[in-house]
C-alpha cells in the first residue's frame, strides 16, 4: 500500500499515512541498520535493499508522470476561463459561452529543456584514491599541521632561528 501511494504522490509522509503506518516505520524498514544501530544481515538486509529499490522506483515513476504533465502543459497549454477584474465571467459574443483561452508555460518549457538538453540532470559521485571514501579533515587541524611544516622555513627566510625568537634583548 505504501509503495502504491508513493507512485501517485512522492511524499513519504502522505504515502505512509495512506498505508496506515508511520513515516518512521517506513524509514526503519528501508534502513540497512537495525534498531540497535548494527548492520542488518542476511534476509533482513536483502528485504531492506529490495524495499529501498522499490521505494526509489516508485518515486521515479511518480516523477515521470509529473514530468509528462509539465510537458503537456508546456506544449498543449492549459484552458483557462477569463473573468473581468470585478470577477464576472467574460462572455464570447459569437457563442454566448464563457470566453476561455489556452495559456502556455514558457517556464515549464525552459525547465524541461534545461533538464533534458542542457544537462542539469547529471549526477556526480566523487571518491578518493582507488574508489575509497574521500577523507574529510578539520580545517583548523590542517592549518595547524601546515604551520608546523612551514614555520622553520619561514624563520630561516626571515633570518631567525627558533632560539633567536625565544631570547629577549636588553635595551
């Protein structure tokens, strides 16, 4: 029921409510860790992976429908009835029916071109050497380490030694 609802509306909370479960429950089922924080193993892990894949597929299917509707509105327009500023219907004198015209969305057309033609849909994954995770370090620790490395060379350039900087002179 949750996955069916997710195919219609890619909103996790709404899909969980329609399935009669909590949002946290579906995230727990999808998670690769159990309630103790340990990694799921065996069949439990396989079920979590299958559920995660089905979840992702349901969202993609829903987004495909949303994109199709955006395309339809961009190309075919949306029929809008017209009213006066006072809120009264504008009547077509030839037909006697309320006047309506198609409105097209240049914004939707630009968005669709941007996604499909100009590459905003690309996804990039960065890894470290040989596919390892990228090491993230605290910037202040990196700066301190660099200072330790360059301080002796800087002192030499300035014509001082470590001992010169620690001694005081009498005036």
